[in-house]
């Protein structure tokens, strides 16, 4: 199957790790690239080159077109760059009857991309922020493995690993306590400020470091905190999964497409500051419990956050009868 990936805002180059034979296209606007990723800067990060010859994106050249976008942004008519990207995408999908158009919804919002962005004509959608409290069309599947960022977190989680056998008994956190959840957040979430200005605060080691230094400190930490952001998962989630610190995570309605029985341990998930303190104290007091939780986390990382599993998950859903 010949695959083209069009990622106008350069949000998921990591998909090329899953499909190394695919061609990867971006769209510039008024001579500028998103995240300032000029061709040379992009190549220095990812060691492959993107394409800009959109005229090559035809059904004669490719069987499948993968489209990556936070497509809720298309509602914003004041964004000239976003509307330019949408115009180019519509020109491509309207002129070319690809065998498969596959959408990757990289939105913070939990909305249904099949309903919101039906004009992109996607046969199937892989949705980053797929929530249990939202009803989706049958052709929308959870895919919480991508997110926008200065360096693609999918790329990082597939290529970077930070480990250290010597652990400091601390809960490391590098978030922003002043950030509160936006209007897409369910009402049962507390803001970060509310959570941090509570009993939790005395149990946290907060740092403000360069990313390389932060990752090294994470690898030296026995625990790490993952608080919810504007959308799930957030960039910190991916960074934590690159280390072997045990993740203490705030409850979320996010759906991970794991097999039945595979899940992060309930003993590491909290809803309130009081639960956070209680569960942390249990983990500290019971080495066997800590070992069981960290083993499960490593098992999940080793099984699902791999090129093989992620590629197979996409392929089996876009080609359920091995037709491509």
C-alpha cells in the first residue's frame, strides 16, 4: 500500500517511524512553516526530509492519504494559515478518490471528528483525545499516541529512553500550577492551582529545568506526577513514559486502546488531593505494591508504545480483511 502523510502543521512526524516507506508532506503559509521547522531544521531533528510538492498527492501515486490536524481549528475563520491548510486539503481530497483517507484528529477537544470534519472524507479517524463521556461514530477509534509539540512526542517515545537504577524517593513535577482547565474539561476536574495549593504540595518536588536536565532528573526519581492539561494525553505524559519513574496520574476519561485486562494500576490513579496523598503513602509503605505497579507500567510501555504494535493497530483497522 502506497501511503502519503500530509501533516500541514508538522504535528506527527512520528508516523513515519510506523510507516517508513510513506512520503511525508507539509504545507507552508506565506513562506513560513509551523514551529519554524524549515527544511534544514526539520532534517536535523528527524533525519528525513518532508515534501512540499502537493501536486504529487494524487490517487495515481498513492493508495492511502493520512491527514494529521487538530481539525477543530478549522472553525476559526480568523486564522489565515489554518484556512489556507484547509483549502489545500479540500483541493486534494475533492480531486482524488483515494482507496483510503485516514484522519488523525490531534485535537485537545474530545469532539467527534467524523461529524465535525466530514468534509475531509475520511474513511476512518484515529482520535487522540477519545473520551468515555463522548459518543463517537463507529469509524472513530482511540489513538492517544500523538500530540503537537516542539518535537513530536510519538517520535520521542519511540526513540528516547531514560533509565537510572539509583532512585530518589520523590514525586517530580515540572508543570505549571497557574494553568487551569479550559471549557472542554469535564466539571469533575479540579484546576491545577486547586490541586497544587493543597496537601499535595508538600509531597512534590517541582523543577524548572531544560528538557534534557529534566529528563535526567525524571530518570532519577522514584515517582513522577502527571496532571491533566487542556487535552489528554498531554506532553508530560509522553515524557514520563520515556523514563522508569512510576507515574502517579490524575484520573481522566481518556480511552487507551489496550487489550482487556491491560491498564495502568488503579493504585497509581487519583481524583482528589486526599487520594493522591493516600495512594502515595501506600506505595511508599509497600515495596511489593510499588514493584507490581512499576512492572505493569513497563509492560504497557513495552507492549503498546512500539513501532510494531502501533503500526499493526492502524493497519488492522484500515485494512480489516488484509486488503492492503
